[in-house]
C-alpha cells in the first residue's frame, strides 16, 4: 500500500479545559499513529492561541505544540470541554471561535466531547446536525434551535449528513471521549487498528458501580 498524505488532528486547548477531554483522545490517537506509521503519517497536535503553559480545570499543566497560526488546517478537529467560566471566556474570544470556523472548512471530522459541543454550537458548526453533550449541559442547547438534540444520553453521536465532508461527532460527558475516539480510530485507520488500540490500552470497561443519569433542566452557563 502506498504512503498517503499526512493526516492532521488538532485539539485546541485553553485555560480551564477538562484534562480527560484532552488526554483520552490524545493517547488513543497517538497509539493509532504508532500503529499505522509505515502506511500513513498521523500527527496529533495540541494547539492554542499562544504558546505557553496552560492550566487545566484541575490545575494540571499542559502545553500546546503549535499556535492557531501554525496549524491553519486539520483533517480532524477535536474540541474539548471545560469549566463553565472557561467556556464563557472562549465563547467571547473571537480568535478562538474564528479558529474553529476556519479549520472546519476543510476538515473531514468536526468533533467535540463534553461541553466542547457548546463551543461548536456557538460557532454555528452544529447547525442542522444532531448532537449531544454532558448531561448537565443538555439544556444549553435550547439557545441553538438549529441543533437537533440526540435523545437519551448517548456516549457519542455521529451525524455524517449522508456521507458529506465535515462529519460531526459529539460526545457526552468527559469519559465518553474514550468511546468516541475509538470510533474515530476505526473510521480513520480501520477496524483492525481500532482493535489493536483497544487491546493496547486495555479499554474494556466494567465500572464497579452504576448510576442513572438525571434529567437536567437548567443550563450551567
């Protein structure tokens, strides 16, 4: 099989971002990259408005690989969620919001996990699509009537508009990013690679406890 062009995955980060929203897909995508290295060059980049250390919601420090200007195009955009104050700040940040719009123009996949869907929603990138987000933030979609809210609380939702470019994939709460990222690995690299990544990371969840998701009525934003 011939070597294909580089596949670029961009994860925009910002102060107050949820760590697992970033770390879970980053690790799974990196395992995918390692598995297909001889056939395809897959880059996984953390990007931010400027270079420098960023504190996550839980005060873990992470750093971007590139700035928005240094990664103007991606094949897969993954938008993580964060604490409400951090989300509000980015929603009001024209540079951040414009970056989402710009890189989505030629992206194969436009994705989010947890409250990251609200950043996509604010950018108008979920209009006309079915989507989900963290259960506590589902009422926030009421502000965006052009978005079809997925019924129930799915781990993730794929809306491909009958195979058109710019497939939307939105995930539920924080840990949903593991399921969602594994789905994307399968779509990008194939089932065999997805199974390899699943086995390597031993992602075979059987939680020791079980809870029911309540119905939220108010938007925390």
